[in-house]
C-alpha cells in the first residue's frame, strides 16, 4: 500500500509540474504590441555600400565604421560623432544618426530639428562634415532647408528652402539662390506637390547632372488646384491648415521641367509638349551629361512616353512609347547602361511584368525575362547581368535572380518564403533578408553566385522567446469557387490564410474576422513573417476569434488581367470576393456563421464598409479605420488611374460607394478616423455619417483629433498612446459583437 501511495504522490507531483509547464505559455496583451517591444525583431540596418564594392559603412555608438563584406572585419573608423563640434564651440552638435555620404566619400551631410511636411517630405537643419579636414559647418544659417544633396564632385550642395532652390559652394561658403518665384500653395521649385509625393512616391524634385555642371528641377504651379482645409484642435481658436489637394476630376498643378546651368547662370525650360493636363512622374539624367530623360504620362495614365531632352536647348524627342488598355504603373525600374546606347525598362506589355532591353532610339533589343510570373523589383545592373526579385515559384513568395543581356537567367537565392536583397555597389555581394510565415527575418551575406558567406542576424533568440507565448498557427490554403473568375470567365483559385486559436477544437463553433486591404496590386497573403497585423490577430486568436484573409482579384503578382480587372469599378470584385470568403468560412464546420466580421484600414476600411453593406447577409460586424467612402473624395492621380474621372465614369463611382448602400446594413459597424488626415480626408467619414443617420442606422464612432492617416503618437496632456487607445476600442467592439455573450 505504501508503494502505491508513493507512486500516486509522484504521479500527482509530476502532473503538477507538467501543468505548470503548460501554464508557462503567456497570452499577449495590447501593451506587448504598442508599449513593449515584444514583437520587435532584430535587423541589420545602416549598412551603406561603399564605392569600392567590397566594404560598407555603418554607424555604431557614434562611430562611422567601415567593414569588409567578406570577412566582416572592421577596416577603419571614418569619424566619431563626438568630434562633430562647430568651430568656436566646445560641445558636439546634437545630430540625427541619418547621414548622407558624398560620392567621393570625403564629406557627410547630417541634420537635426526635422519637421515633417507630408508622408515623405520634411524640413531640417543640415550640416556638412569634411572628413579629411575634420571640420563641421552648418549648410545655411538663413532658415531651415530641404533635400540637401551633394553634387557628384562633392564641391557643392543643392537644397530647397521656402519653395526655392539654392546652391552652397563648399569651397568659399557662398550661397546662391537660382529660383525666386517659390510661394506656399502656389509655386514649388525642386519638390513635388502633395499628390505627386503621395501617388508617384518621390519627395525630391531636383537632380544634379553627372558632371556637376547642371541641375534639372521640377516647377509645380499649384495656382488652379483647389484647397483643402483641416482644423487643428490645439488652441482656444482652432487653427486652419490649408493645402492644395486635387480630388478626382479636378485640376492638377501645371508641371514643367527646367535645367539650371551653373557655368552660364541660365535656366532653360525643357519642351514637354503643349498639353499641360499631363503628368511628368519621373526624370533622370542619361549617361550623357547634356541629355535628360523625362517620362510623360497622359491624364488617363495609359500612355507613357520618355523624352530625351537637350539640357542646353530644351529640345526634346520621344524615344520610348507604350500604351496599355488599362493603366501603366510608374516605377523606378529604368536604367541607362554605361555604353550610352541602351537602357533597361520593366513593362506589363505581355500581360506580366518583365524586363526589356532597348536601344536609345527606342528599338527593342530583347525581352530579357518572360513567362506567366512577375518581376517584382529590379536591384540594378553590374555591366553583365540585371539583378532582380520575382514571384516566379509562387505568387505569395519572392526569390532573387539575375539575367544577362542575352536573356539567360539564373537563380541566386531560392530560400522558401520572401527574399529581398541589398547589394554592394558593384553587385559582388548581397545581404539577403529572408522570412516565412513561421520564421522571422534572417540576414545572411551571400556572393552574387548564391554562395553563403556568413550569417549577420538569424533572430534565433527572438524565435525562442516567441515559444513562451500562446500563439495560434498561421496556415495557408486555397479556395476554389465558381465566383472566382477572370474577365474572360476563366476560373481561378485564391490564396488565403487563417490563424486558428492556439487551443483550437474542431468540434466548437468559432467567430471569424476577415482581414482586408484589397487595393490594386496589393497582397495580404504572403509567405513572410509578421506581415500586416499578424501580432494583433494572435491576440484575437487567444480570445477565440479566427482571423482569415484572401488575395482578392485586383491583387498583385498574378498578371495584368488579374490585377487590372477592377479597372473603372474599384470595390466591385473585391467586395464580391470578401462575400465569397465569408460564405466559404460560414460553410466550415468549426465556424459560427452568425459571427463573421471584417476589418480594414484605408482601402481596407473602404472594403470593410462595403462588406457590411453589400455583404450584410453574411457579415455581421465591421471595423473601418480611415476609410475612403466615395472615390470622388480621394486624390485624382490614384483614383483616376483605376477609375478615370467621375465625369467619365459616374456609375463606377456611385455603384461602388458604400455611402449609397448603408440602408443594407444589418449588423454592427465601428468607424474610426483621424481629423487631421491629409490623405483620406475626414470628409469621407462625415459624408458616411450623414448617410447612416439619414437611414436611421446606429453605429459606433471614434475620432482622433489632429491625427493623420496613421493615427499614432500621443497628446501632450497625458501622454497616452493613441494607437493603443485605438486598438483597445477595436478589441472591445469585436469582443462584444463576435464572442458569445
């Protein structure tokens, strides 16, 4: 009996130990996401390639150190930021860690006191440090600067101030202003207006010629662009913030290109044609320092030309011409080869995005890549091969390749998941950043043949730390449904994922939350670590909510017909796909069909709102953050690319605006928006609110005063984190409406 008694005691104690071990798994809290760096993985940042191709620079503890790619050993220290003291001072200038090296690597630009203007643009105080002479000096003492840029020969710095352009001669410290008509909300010299910055994705609008003798620059005349006003709620009387914002169908800036000649002091206008209702989305100097290439795009954005401009006379000729039945995406994937006779360009002209080689007169030499797959990024050309990223193996993965000018392609990195590369200046080495759905980012150095040299960061420590949390498994699957077809009726499968609760029981009925973005070319289903709101959805999984997402029609990496079938009817097919997904999930034995919700931000907010209206029979709960509610309220470059103008396509706008369908809502709706959103204006929310009230529909609303499209930061009064507050609100709403009471 005693033996049995002791055995029972041991079994009891062991079971207690195992229970304790099982209980060691921790649940995530919102504070883990927004107050503590629980989900922050280590990266390899600041590795700036040096011109010799074999070394890189990185800023460590205030030292700018040079390392050898292959060995990983430090070669030398260029300087220590504690040395950055202005003449006559005794203490270092407090500078940001961001720095810009001159091409000859003899000088560095630093800055401080940065103030954001829009998403990419900012003003700051810049400083020039001469590494050889160990002298630090302010770039200018006449006001804040923008876009400070060394000339290729490092003798001068060009910059922008108050919408005008200046040159600082570093040899004699003279400051020259060479445009004089800049004015807020009227004339911009050297930078794009709001809509170009946001939709064509660049903030700098001036460029040094290769020989440092000329500067090409944009001039934006915003005079006819209508203004948008936002009230900023800070003082006794709120302040009005007014800026130029061209909505769909409205006037744009008139954009011109000029070249300033430093030797003659003359400014020459480049001939971009008599039609001014166009876009000039890119310009770049060719290998000839007197020839500037300018991209010209029509208002419908389906006809792209590239002009060769004589920088001395302004005369232009067209050397590239492409039309598309839908629209043409503008990218930076165009390269002029050093022989001066050829250039590389990507295009979707054969139905998939591929790389093409042309002569400078526009003659096609060869399509270098082809097939029913997409080139997703071009890294550059080393004189022999083009290095690029592609979704060749799968639309939800990315690998790294090279192709020579004969079209012979080779694989460099074929690791499962998503791969991205940072190349050395001569493309001899690359840092590959690889991750997958169950593996955090790994930074590994390879040579350009694909041979691994050394691991820089594998995030094993982070991966181990995640094991202590009670996480659900994210799995991929495919959905086949008669509703999923291409325009020609071809049936297609949709890529999807779901995150099941960590204690998933197939005999239970779970609520579901559909995560959606849905915009043209975008994908929410990718074999990559922690994409989108993965960490937050793990928190939902712990509470028993299944998250699911789909790469809807209109998404990327599956060819032009798949991506562009939403043309002139944004929201139609995407909403249909969300409804089909909701039906599919409702048919699963482990899903409660009465508890299916949808969540999205920005375009995703538009989709979530459309889902709770047109999909009201299947979707009972929706959360929309900063949604577009009618494309008439959004900017013209983005909107017209996919919809044409409201005047041309009124039904496309009206038939897909959730404002016109709020009468269909049966369930629970939460609308969140920042009142200081310069991108998707608060007007979108206000117009939707009017419609909801008119239809007698109750809803929940959360407004964040002064906050922009990202809804982040704090308010000075108490310092509470705004993003934390937002997701507390969203969580409470979802838990109340999706979980069983």
